[in-house]
C-alpha cells in the first residue's frame, strides 16, 4: 500500500479565494487549543490577537504602519510568484534600500531641498533592484536556484548594515550606540497624511496595488509573466523570454523591497541594529495568502499586520509570549500550503506495488 498524489482539475476561482479565508479561521481555532494547552485563556488570547486591532480605533494607525511595508514588498514578490520565480531574499533588498537612503541622508545631512526625499527613494529602489539582480545573474547564467542565492544574500546585507552603523556612519553624538544620525526634516516624510492617521506608506501601497493590477491584467508583460509560470514551453514557443522574465520580476521585486525599506527608515528616522524587522520574510506569507493577486495581497497585508499589532496586545493583556505573532504567521503559512495541496491534488491509496504492476504488464 502506498499514497500518491493525483492532480485535480483546475480549482475554481471561488475555491482559490475561499481557502485562504478558511486557513485564517482554522488557525484561530487552532490558536485557542494551543493557548488553552499552555495554560492561557485561549479564546481571550485569540480575540486580542485578531479582533482587538480591528475594533479598537486607536490601533488602526499601528495596523496601517505595519501593513504598508508588507504590502509593498509582497506586491513585488507576487509578480515573480506568478512566473514561478521565488525571491526569498526580500529582507536583504529591504535592508539595502534603507542603506541606500541612509547613504543619501549621510551625504545631505546639512542640506535642504525638495529633491532630497525623491533622491533617497530613487537610490533605495535602485540598490534593492541591483541586489536582486545578483540572484538573477546566478539563475540565468549558472542555473543556481534563486531561492538559495537570494536567501543567502540576506545575511550579507545584515553584515553590511552592522559594519556601517558601527563604523563610518555611526552617530558621533549617539552616546556610543550603534546607529546613524537622525534624519533631518528635509529627509523625512510626514508621519501621517492630512491629520488622518494614515501613514504615507499605506497610500503608496494602495497606489502600488492599482498599478500592479493594471500590469498583471492589462499588459503584454503581465500576460508573459503568467504564461511563463503556467506553461513555460508554450510561452517560449510564443516568443516570450524566460530569462528576461527572471530578470524583470526579480529586479522589480527588489526595487519594491528597497522602496519599503526607504519608507520604513523615514518612519523610524534612523538606522540601528534593530532595523531588520522580518518584513521581507513575512511578505512571502502575504503574497501566498493573497494568491499573488494585487487586491488579495493588499487585504492579506492588513491581516498579517493585525497579527503583529494583536500579538503586542495579547502579550500585554493575556501575557502570552512575545513570539505569538511569529507563531501564528508560521502556522498560517503551513495552512495555506496545505490547503493549496488539497485543492490542487487528491490523495490516492494504491494497493498495487510497482513490482507487481510491472509483472502484470
């Protein structure tokens, strides 16, 4: 007896939309069981984790601030995901984007002008794209998996960040803390738009979702990305370059991660050892939960941001561990992958061994 997977017919759009929703509900129920087993008030912990950030208006700004970088990074990742190109190193590109912006800030510390912020954004996006181009070279020229190469470059970016903020960019007035000097007013975006409590990053995320929707659904490039992912041989026969798509999607995702890094730096006002936040890794879950669709990614980014803020609330009122949000994010990733497997494949139990089958033939 052995188990084998048999591919189903292509799942319906309704099923693809429903499974992420069911995954979130299943994780809530599982969370109640886990917290009760650990001696906490399970229902209360899950309520604080998932519902308090939505119902408490004072938490909305925190949710928006957390959602913005997740959505921006995940939009870039979702484009590659549709072509079956997996950029796992967005965290490194996020850090490089912040380093690029901090470099511009370091040079323009005593300057003023409207051009400084656009220059910081441009340099951050270019550095993020260049950093993502390295896995593209390794993939297209040497056949190295972008999953491994992009992930390993995250650790290079961490070392570079540590070197800069403890060495040449260290704030001389920072009481010996490893951090850069605080950004000046000419280098900062407002913390909220028009006194609405909405951070600039969320507006950028919303505009980005609209742009990516148009790219994916209304352009030849978007069609080529989907074609490479769904039928690579047919796409190449149709004249689409798989190497070109690798380059384009990786560099776009790197640029988006760099943009998120710049915007987050402007919110935090300086670089320090605590800057790497894990947004680049969490954005992978966002892109999968959102089915790599711009609208789904926007909604999924808000859901994951709720777990960040809710984790802090649950830690305060229910005294659950600090790693609660990370635990639920990991469980959510497994739930999505499992639901994808069950939606696209059915499990068959075969009682005929390969040797017996060969003997009968």
